[in-house]
């Protein structure tokens, strides 16, 4: 990798961005020995390492440790966490240290290890023509044969009366908070909102989560979302659904005290006010596609701003590709990286590589975790399948009984004609860790019989996948765990 003044010559690939998608593309371009420019408009590594996956998982684990060390009175069903031994500031400090070490090892060192093929430039890039970008800080222009838009996404904050006068948080502030909030209102009941809700609740904050739809995670399997909602409520997250946000405001009790934030709502059409000392907006992410000259050069965007690409990651302009969050949902780190690799290959050597979006697994890192791949029952029906499903609770799974944690549900959706697995949805401890098997089943079009025929280690949580497949053939409640 070299960082220097732009060369006069033309780059084979110009990458806008420096997150997962951009890094994967730069590594592939370097392997292919193609002259590449990578333009970093933000912190090295982008969202995931700095203000996304990595720091959020660290704080979630801290909450889990507190929870596991709490006094559980199983008789009364109460939990007394030992929050007195825990220092919030030190926790954030240790998270920051971990992030900077990982950023150095996994991004800065990787970039330094790239050969002379990849030149890195700093500043925001903007298209000034179909084959040139300008870097804002230096004013330098870079010419390319191919381009990759990998500019990621930013928090989306909807228009709400009073929002501009309130010191609300997004994921950025919630992961490096200026104080330890005693109470927090979270607007949004999807992945980010739920992870932050449980994280803060376990770190001793009184959390109220306000969700617009009838349920949390409205696009996921209702059998599982209902169970997750119950578990989070047991973890002292106050979840309200059918909430319409009307107005937010902020007041200071005294000059030196923290502001109190008030959220005025209609819950099931009845007026309610909520107050807390922090407000977290977990209301989705907006693709970073504005102010980079895309519309001016004719790159087509969807209504919400995501860049439209075909299954080879190419935009409507044949030499301009896009990868990662800027292309819209699903916004996932591993998917962004894979798209970056394939886009670079397609642009540089015409591989015509595609991604099987149907087998992309996704996970929400609550406890228990929620992992999903393929179609839900609703989606299978909408797609015209005559589908069949089995749902199982983890009290049917020996490992869950052995470790004394049966909080979990699994659902398998199959094509009723062939028993081909169309979707798997799991809510259980560490579901994300056992889920690659599920993605392989969908990718390779396994049938429920193939799954049953695959020997699973006993006793493990992954046996749940085998048992739910068995449920298409027999009553698993009456089956020995050796079957
Ligand atoms: C709180 C949180 C938790 C998450 N947890 C998970 C998780 O557990 N698992 C998971 O798979 N995903 C998770 N995600 C999503 C994941 O972080 C993203 O999908 C992934 O980081 C997207 O990578 P990207 O390369 O598309 O964009 P980014 O990582 O956002 O990188 C884009 C980079 O481009 C820069 N840029 C923007 N404009 C320009 C410009 N004009 N010129 C040059 N550079 C520019 C940006 O500053 C940024 O540095 C989480 C996200 C958040 C917010």
C-alpha cells in the first residue's frame, strides 16, 4: 500500500470508501495486481469496527457477564445483578482499547501489507464525471476505468416535532456515551434497538423501547419474535408496540443537572408521555449516496437512496459498481465484504460472479440470539410455495436442558412437495455461532431428510436443527434423544 499524490495515469479500479466492502475489494484488486485507488472518507475500517458490530458486541458481552454473575433466585424467578462492582467508564475505556487494537491489526496492518498496486487517499470523494472523482480535502482528481461505490450508511433519524432541539443518541453516542444513563428511551424495535435495549438494561439502565409496528422485528417469524419479546421483558426491558411518536422535547432540571428528555406518544391511539435521561434513535440506516455526484452522472438510486445494482453488483453504468450498505438492505458486514470482493473481480477480470442472497444468514446478538436464513412462512406462501413448517421449543433439546437454559424456539420452513428446506429461524443462546450449518442447507438445497441424515454432535444446541427436521417425520416429543 502506498499513500501519495495521485498519479497522472488511469486507475483500473477506484474505490470510494474504507469499510468492509472497500477493504475486501482492495484486497482482491491487489491479489489481481491491478492499479487501484482507495479513497478513505472516514475512520479506517468504517462502521463495523468503529461504531458497529465490534464495539456493540463487546458491550453486549459485558451485560451478559453481569447477568450471569447475578444472584438468580430460581424459586422466586428474580435476578439481582451485582452492578455495584462494575464501573461504566472503565467498561467503555476497555471497549475503546479493544477496538483500537483490532482496528490496528485487522485494518491498518492489512492496508499497510498491500503492495504498491493499491494507493490510499484521504478525504471524501465525489464524482465530477463518469470517469473521474474529486477528493474534497485536497481537490485532487482521480481517473478510473472502473469504480466501486462502497460509502456505507449512516443513522436515519425521522422527522419528529422537536427532534432538532434534543441531544438524542444514535449508535455512535450509545457506544461511546458521555454518561451512564439511569434511564433510556429507545425508538425502534429492530436489530439495533433490541441489542442496545438489552445491553443497557443489563448495564443497569431503565430501558423503555417504543416500536411503531404491532411487534418487534415485524418481518421475522412471529413464533420467535413473541418469545424474544417475552425474554427481553423478563430482562427488564419495557417494550411498547403500536406506538406513534408525536413530539420530543428536552428540559434542564437545574443548570448542572442532565437534561430530561420527554417523548410524547400515542400508544394504541391513547396519549402517553415517557421521560428519560437518554434518547436513542434506532430508526434505521440511510445509504451514504447523497452529495457524491451519483445522480449528476446518472447512477440510478431507489427512493430511499440505495444504489440500484444487478446481481453482479453493477449499477446502471457498466463501469460503476456498488457494494455494502450503500446498496440497501440487508446491511451486514460479511455480506458487504463478499459484495466488495465479487464487485472487484467482476470489474477487473470480468468474472461475472454473483451472490446467492437467499442463503445470506443474519443474526441479532441479543441473549438469546436471533438468527435467520431463507424464507419465513409468510414469504414462502407469498412466493407461491405450498409450504409446511415445524416449530420447536428448546425444552426438546437435550443440551438446553443440560445447561439449564431452555430459552429458545426454532422454526423450519420446507416446500411441502419436496421437503426442501426454504428457511430456518432460530432463537437460542449463541444461535449465530451454530448458524452457518443452516446457511449451507439453504445454499445447497437440502431436504429435511438430508438434515436428519446428517449426524449432529450430541449434546449440542445445533441438534435443534436436526430435531426440528425430524419433526416432519415423527412426534419428536416422544422420541429418545438417541434417535
Ligand atoms: C450498531 C451496529 C451494529 C452492527 N452489528 C452488526 C453485526 O453484528 N453483524 C453484521 O453483520 N453487521 C452489523 N452491523 C452492520 C455493519 O456494520 C455494516 O453492514 C457494514 O459495516 C457495512 O460496511 P460498508 O463497507 O458497506 O460500509 P462502512 O463500513 O460504513 O464503510 C463506508 C466508509 O466509507 C466512508 N465514506 C462515506 N462517504 C464517502 C465518500 N464520499 N468518499 C470516501 N469515503 C466515504 C465512510 O466514512 C465509511 O468509513 C452493525 C451496524 C451498526 C450500526
